[in-house]
């Protein structure tokens, strides 16, 4: 059998799509070992323990325990309230949030960094970012260079707080044992060293944009009609797509938790978690693509590649705006996830009806 050029390209695109979609599967199933490599998401779940985390991903989330160091570049990195990194944290990302505990030092280069009131860094903090908020505990010194630096009311710094910023705010309730010093020489420290190299703070955001564009391109090549239908569904019924996306976002983790209650259901739950992570990533990219398609539709200039570029880059730029960026990012996820779910449902129903139609006798009047 000889394949046509278009058929060959289609099969290659499908293979690339499967490779892109399956890459996150190894990240959510880590046991007591190191998590390394590049993928869509690196997740250490609550109750899970790994030796270390080192890699690049769209998102890195720690809800469990990392016994060694966390060294990563990503669009967003978060150490949740239940998460703990016993070693050092060296991160370059668009956003870095520490709600949990870091046993060593933290070196951060980011678009924005936040140490919340529940967060704690036992060692020192060295951060260069667009905005820095310290509202938790730091055992050692803090060096912060940013456009905006905020010391919140729950901040408890055991050493000196040295900063350089255009805007500086300190709550009177904050505790800084070593005093606060303005140091203009810190303005050049806006990156994080990885093995002697300096990674600029915008690297994480740029990487997130790149991997989202790559996945979007694969989806458009492998599933052009389905992708177009997803974008059309969001444009024609954003409330329906957003509602289904919100329902899927809330219900899926509950269902997976119920499945994992039994010993027999644990393997299924692990596979389900991996599939859920993949769906979130694909849905997020589809949501960005749909927003780009909607804008171009308003301008009467439809083009799927321009729509993908506009959606991914546009949402990334809006994401730099506090509060508004997070809301737009969430809406893109809900729209894309809901439209993806509805599209898969319709595709499944269509195939089921085709099977029934092919199997039933045809009556002739």
C-alpha cells in the first residue's frame, strides 16, 4: 500500500501529537526518585516523596516532599502549602509562588515572586523579578531586586532585608531582625544561576509560550477539523464551554479521589491523573487558540496559525498584569477544557451512531 504525501504528513503529525501528549505521563507517577527532563507538567502530589526535581516544564507544582533540591525553569512554579523542599530551590519562571516550606536557600528569577503568609524559607532568599512580595518567614538574609518590592504584615525575616526597587512597601507589622537596607547595586541581579550559567527571569515565560505554541501547532496539524470545531464552539457558546470546563475542573479530581479509595482503583486513578494533566494542558492551549480565533473573526481575518500565535502570546502578555492576567488565564483554560470535552463527546456519539447505523438492516419502502 502506497501512502500519499498528505497521508504521510498526517501520520507524522499524529505521531508528534501523541509524543507531545504522552510526555507529561512520566511526571505525575514519580516515586522515591528524581524527576528530570522536559515536559508539559511536573507534579509532585500530596503524600508523594521524590529525591529531587530538575527540569523544564510548562508548570511545576510541589504538593508533596522533595528530599533534595528543586531546580527548574517553567511558565509557573508553585510549592503548595502541603509541599516541602528539604534542599535548595533554584527557579526561573514567569511566576513563582511559595505557600509551603523550603529547607535551604531559594534563588529566584521570575516575572513575579510571592512568599505567602504560610510559606517559609529556612535559608536565605535571593530574588530578581518584576514584582516581589515577602509575606512569610525567611530564616536568613533577603536580597530582592524588582520594580516593586512588598514586605507584608506576616513577614518574619531573621536576617537583613536588602532591596532595590522603584516601588517599596513595608508593613508596620512585619519583622526584620537585621534591618532593611536599600542597595542600588542589586538592580543587575535579575537572573538565577544554574550550574554557573545565568538564566534571565523572562526565560520561564518564554519557555511556556514556546511549548504551548509547539503543542498548538501539533494539534492543528494532526486534528485540523476538530481544532476548528473547538474554536467555533467557544466562539458560538462561550458560556456553555466555560460551564462545562468549570464542571470538569471540579468534578474530575473528586472522581479520581473516589476511584483511588480502593486498591484495585489506584492504578486507574494514576492513569486518570495523568490523563487529567494532559487534558488541562491541551484545554489551556485550545482556549488560547479559541480566543485568538475569536479576535481574528471580529476583524474578518481568519487564519488558524495567526490565531494560535495571537492567542498564546496575547494571554502570556496579559498574564503579566496582576489579577487580570490570572483571570484571563483561567477563562482560557475553562473555555478550552469545556470545548474539548464537548467535542470529544460529540465525536464519540457520532461514532456510536455510525456503528448502530452500519449494523441495523435498512428498510426500503
